[in-house]
C-alpha cells in the first residue's frame, strides 16, 4: 500500500523540482500553487504514516495513530481550501 504513496511523492517531488527551478515572475497564483505543492507532499507523508499505523495497530500506540489521522484529515482540509483559492484566482 505504501508503494503508491512513495510513487506519488516522487512524482510530486519531480514536479516541484521542475516548478521551483524554472525562472518566472512571482504572482499570487504562483505562491498559492507553491504552497499547494508543498502541502500535497506533506499530505502524502501523513497518508503513508497513517497506512503504516493502521496496519501495525499491535505495535503502534493508539495515541500516535489518532494523532497522525488527525493531521492527515487536517492536511486534506488545507489542500481542498488551497485548490479553492487556486481556482478562485484563476477565475479572477
């Protein structure tokens, strides 16, 4: 299961590398997209961590499992909000 998150993280890391290495004029749209890229990478890390904790409930403390799931849901809410901001700026 975690293989998919690793593959997606590597794809996002490559996109982020290409995006951040390109020279461009910094606008609000670019700032929102930059934060969105970084937030998505963090979200994938929490996704992988929650998959690990769910599959190893006998060795992982319940508090850690609960905490990682809360951060996972929190980053999901942040990503939905950033997508909204990105689309709102595009429509502007």
